[in-house]
């Protein structure tokens, strides 16, 4: 109740006292000091309510508290086998633009990947021959099926200029399901 009294304003019908500007300044200053406290209490009470609702299962009936509506990632491993397959992103570096274009096109022609992004202008710093080396390179970002990793790796090794080409695969845990379907449909079956 004391908190509500802080928020009361004089009615418009009351005639303002001669020192009304001081009262407005004092009220405004008081509200400015109390507003963060009111906001903090509101947030804490909402947090308590949310915790209680989640523990008791009541959040299932409250759409704004539900954690499963449109905010979770769908694992490709858990997705229906008829629409997507486990997919990966593979990084491969190449020495220059021409090598990147040639390797990218051969990967796509063999249907070992659905897409290859070529990122020019990267600088690689690495340990080689007992010392630190640095070279300008191009990065290939390859999207494909997990089941094609071995075939893709062998293709890169056979068609790459380096003795030891980089082939690093990362799993795709989720994303646009239509895009993941496109990866499946644009690559060859194992």
C-alpha cells in the first residue's frame, strides 16, 4: 500500500499550491529513485511465478512460458528419416581462387555436397616444418550428408594441391528443416 501512495498524483481539479513546482520536482525525484525498485520487485515476482509454473507443469497451458514453441533446435539425428538426414559442415582450405573454384565444382558435380561457399582472403597461421608459417588462402565451407564424409575426404585428398589438406567436419545440430531436406535431395545416396 505504501508503494501505491508513492505513485499518486494530485488531482487535476485541485488548485496547485504556490510551491507546486517544488512538489513536482520532489515527486519526480522520488519516483525516479523508486521506479527501479518497483521494476525489480516485478521481475522477481515474475521469476518466482515462472519457476513455480515450470515445476508444477502449469507452464504447459501458458504459451508465453512454454519453452518448446519455436525456439528449440531440431536435431537432424532425431528428424524423420524421410525428410532429412544427419548433415555436416566441412571446412577445407585451398591456396588460391583457382584451386577453390576447381575443387568446389568437382565436389558439386560428383554430388558429394549440396553447396560449397568460397570465402576469399583468409590468412592462415600454422605450425609446419618446425616453424610458424603464414599464408593467404581461401576457405571452402561445404554442406553435405554425414554419410558422405569419407567419400568427400578422399575426393579432396585426390584433387588438392597440398600434401596434407585440411578436412574438418562439424555436425549440423539443427536449422531450417527445408534447407536440411535440400541438402539430402541435392547429394548422392551414400
